[in-house]
């Protein structure tokens, strides 16, 4: 008997009222920024959003799921601009990504969620589906822009291209997250420029590789 595919994590329990959805996510980020992860409570979020706790729990059964979607909502606003060169595109995305990671609500939520995810496979899948996988669109778009400008060769194999996207994403996300969240150092323009130079070497080498 065929097993039906699992529904995407972020569609489960989503509110039917967009204004309520926005109020809850905004209230969650405000609570995280003010109180940190340890102070995040569903009752407080409901009060900040001006709704009943039952309304909140119908949409998000736990604070882990709520925090994932509140952070994912921030990252959904990231865009790749075609600035005329691969270097400029990468530097712009890295700066925007680092700025989001520097926000107090993100710094409060992400490390805690990553730690919880090591013990909770369902939460890890939700983080991947809501935050990680959607942001790979930035790499796809950046590569497409660079290919259109002739900076990168066209894709010869779809599977190999996807594997490359995964590696590029992991490299950028992992490096910037370590810089901002683990080391606590700023992603200064000088640092972003040096990082981009190191990343561009192997990427542009694909033209002759």
C-alpha cells in the first residue's frame, strides 16, 4: 500500500487569517528579541498578538514550531539582486544574511532550535523544510544570473548542478552562521570581501575546469 507523501512542514496548522498570522509571527519575534529563548512562552505571544491562547495553539502546537516559522518568515524576505557580477551578487546576499543573523530574535532562536533539532528528528525536518531548503533558491538564482552573463558555464547535468548548489549553500550559510552566531564576530565589509574572494576561486575555475 502506497504511503501518501508527508505534507510540507510549514503548511501544517497554518492560520486561515493572514492578519492573525502576521500578528503572531511579529509577536513571536518581539518576544524573542526582548526575552530570549528561555523567556519565550505561548501565553505571552498570544497576549502580545491580541488573540486567545487557543487560537495560537490551533495554528502552532508548540513554541518550537512557532519559532521556526517566525525565523523562516524573516529569511523568506531575502532576495538575490542581479548587480552585474557574481562577486557583487554574493557580497550583497552575504551582507543581508549576516544582518538577519545579527538580529536579536534570530540570535535567540536559531542556536536553540538547532540544539533542539539534534534531539528531535521531526523538528530538524521542519527546520530543513521551512528555513534551509527555501533559501537554496538564492543560490539557484545567483548561478542562473552568472550563467546568463557568461561568468559560469551552463549546467551539463541536473543532478551535478543540484549537488553544486547544495555545497555552495552549505559553504555560505555555514561560514556566515559560524562567524555571527558562534564566534560572535561581525561580518564586516572587509571580511565579506575576503570570504567572497575565497569562494569565487573554485567557482570561476569551473569555466576552465
